[in-house]
């Protein structure tokens, strides 16, 4: 190649690129520009999705088999787009303990609420508190006194609406519940200004006895009053879901609908619920729907105790210790289902514990019952005598469930709660004593409870003469049943026989001295019989058991009036 100074022209080497060639520079520039543009167009980190709104609907006393029969089009539509659990059970066939279990994810022996009227004292954090701590606005709208705020479930709710209209002539009876329409109206009013994300719980009480559906819904159910109440409650759920659609897109919410327990309707001799533990009262409908849940039917055994932790896990809220179970998983874990009812002890009968797997169900009272739920879902053939090995295995598993749950201190029922529960057809469990191991299996004497419910309805309706012979017969048949003895005494009192009532109440108070209500009733009978000193002592005993008993304080005032001590009465 010529030297620069030779004067010969410089010719480019075709095998090399000239770094100053305009085409090379242009290509380099365009490449840098493209790289820069790519950097500018890189996607920003997406903002996290807002937490979903949560709607929990509980329908009191709703049997699982009422879905899919034309009575519940709104629940059926929800099930079509969500997860339907066909083998879900409650932990207690009573409203308050069932809801405490549902809201805490803790079994009744551990949370301590094992009957209606007992106050829940939060130890395990209820669902509403966990969600409120996570930034949710929280509101509850309930349909019956049995879930009144004084029983502890208001913990964690910004709004707890339990307002039930009074009627001066029937205050106790009509203060017990309110129609689903009123509950849903209150919930929709709150929704119009609700801050998101929100947790809304709506409780409908309508299917609970006594059954008195509006005429339109009774007609839809071909005159069946219970089914009419179910259809009416479903219609209110439809109104609620329509209101939610108008307020917020439902396709972003987690919606859960559940029964708290079922209803006997005569199966196994039980008309209502609480005394037995067959699936007519333990199995419940359970549905969950959200964009993250694939529509499907789940036949795995689950319990309402699994619901709160599963909801928290589904939305990613709460600690891992809280979110231990997720029944919403594509393949739910195999679970057994523990249940109990201590309610039979009110009648002097043996409490019942139950454990269900996918195939077997064990009932333990003063005797064992074992049912093959795959071959005999109606629980008509007790196999316990012929399968002692399975009975022993399930008994051991049941006892282990109780031990692992822990045991809360025994709680008491206030006198006011006893009075209000009486108006609902319930009886307080505070008179319960530990039953003898030979106390009868409730299933063998359930006809007595059927008679008692009939007599109690007559008594509450003012038909004392009809109730009196039934209650006398029950008091004779079941001498260890505190509820039969005390209700017979009440009937004597309301029939005008204060002297006989006083004798009966003295016996009840001597045998079951732990309930303030018994001593107040004794005081009322003593005052009516002219025994003012005894009446005063009985009211003072009631106050010793329940210092805040308004009825006992009022009773003392009336006794002072009778004695002419008006200043003391006014005080």
C-alpha cells in the first residue's frame, strides 16, 4: 500500500469498515436510538391489585338439601359460578356457637361458646378483627337477638346492626327477630356509602321456627311453611346481590353463603334442632364464589370451622398461623368434621359428640352410634355393635380433636339472656349439671322434647291450660330434667296457682342453684303467694349470681312497694 506521502490515491480496503463512514455512523446511531427507545418503553412494575371486597351471608336453620329444588334460585345461581361444598357440616346445631366457630376458625371447646346466651370473650381473633386490622371497613347486619352484640360477635365490626323493632304488648316475643327484608334494607343503606375494601356480613333468621313466611312465598312452596321461609330468605339474598352489583362489580368480590345449622323437620323424631346430631341438623349448604375460584362441586368433608382461615388464605390476609387451612384449594385437604351439642343436658340427657369422615360418622353419648355415610346417608342403620374396631378408632380420633382444640372456661348465661331466649323457644343451659354416665341417649327420648316444644309454644302463646298437663307429665317422666321442672313451675304460676308454683320453684332452686333466673322466678312466685321475706331473699340470691339483673333489681323494688317502703323502692 502506498505511503501517505507518495501522492498515490488512497483506496479503501473492501475487507475493513471505515469507522468514519457515514453509513456506519448512521447504523450505530440508529442502534443506540433503538436501545434507548426499548429502555424507555420497558413496562413499569404493575401496582398490586386492590384487596377484594368480602360478603358473608349466613342463613339460619337452612338445610343443605333445600338447594337445587327451585326454592333458592339466587343461591343456586351463585353455586353455578362458584364452589359448592356438598359435604359441609356445622360444629354445633345452635345459632350462636355455630357462628362463633365460623367466625374464629376455632372449635367450641376452645372458644367456650357451647350454647346460646353465652358471651364470647375474644381470645382467638374473630374474622372481622383480622380484616379490620388489614384495612377493611367492616359491618354486620343480623336478624335475631340470639346474635345480639352483647354476646361478643360485634368484636372487629365498625357497624354491628342488631336493631329489632319493639312492640310494647309483645316486647319479648317480637324483639327476638326481624324479617330478612329489614336486615337487607339496612345492609343496602350501609353499602351506599361503604368504604372499600369492605367486609359485609348479613345474617338472615327467617327459616328458624316458628315458620311464618309471607303469603307469596308460602304459596311458592305449595303451602310448606318452612320451605316458604327458605324461598323468602333466598329472595332477600337476591336483593342483596343486586344491590352489590349496583355498588361494586361482583366479579371482583369473594362471596360466601352458608347455613349455620339445619333443621330436623321430623327426621329421627326431632322437629327443630339442638338436641340431636344427625345430618339433618349438622349438614349445611356452603358456597363460595370469586374470580380466583374455579366453579366446581367439592364432595370432600369440610366444617364451618375451616371457613374463616380459608377466607383469609384466599385473600392473603393474616398470619400463617391463622391461615392454616384452605378448603378453597383445587384439591381440598382431607378433613374430619367434629361436632357437639351439650344442649340435651338441659333435659337431664347425655350430651352428644360427633366425628364424621367421608365414609363414617360416629355419635357418642351414653352409647355409641356408627353410620356408613356412603351407603346410609340418612343414618338409619347403627353399625356400632358389629364394628367395634372402627368405633374405637373414631373415638380415639374424636378425643384427640378435643384435646388438640383445648378447653375454655365454662361460661354462664345471664338472666336477661335467659328471658329473651325463652321467647325464641330456647332454654338456658345454665341449669346444666354434669349428667350421669347413664343419662339417656337423647335419640331414645326425643319424643319428650317434641312434646316439650309443643307445650312451650302453647305457654308462650298464653294457652296455659293446654300446656299444663303436658308439662306435668314431662316433669314426672324426667325428674332430672331441670328445664322440665322449671317450665312446669312457670306454667303453674301462669295458671294462677302461686302456691303450687312456689313449692315447685323451691325444689328447682335447691337442686339447680346456679341460675339467677330460677331464683327470680322463685321470688315472683313467693311474692304472689304473699311470702315477701322469701321473695326478697330469692331476689338477693339472683343478684348474687347476676349482679346486673334488671329483673331482680326491679323485683326488689316491687317487694318494697308491697311492704309500703316507697323510698327504698324508689332507690
